C-alpha cells in the first residue's frame, strides 16, 4: 500500500516550468508504503 510520495529537485523545477514540460504531469518517483505480509 502506497502511503506517500516524495518530490525531488527535478520534479520541482518541472513543476515551476524552469524546464518546459507539458502540464499537468505526474511528479514524484519514490514512494514509502506498508508491507502487510511476506510470503515464504
């Protein structure tokens, strides 16, 4: 289960259009979560 996402500096410069990319855009490339079970 994904519970959050992080933004890096590259994501922020894309958001602020310092690097011109089409918006809207899905930013964030890391995500902490919960592992409810491990199969062995």
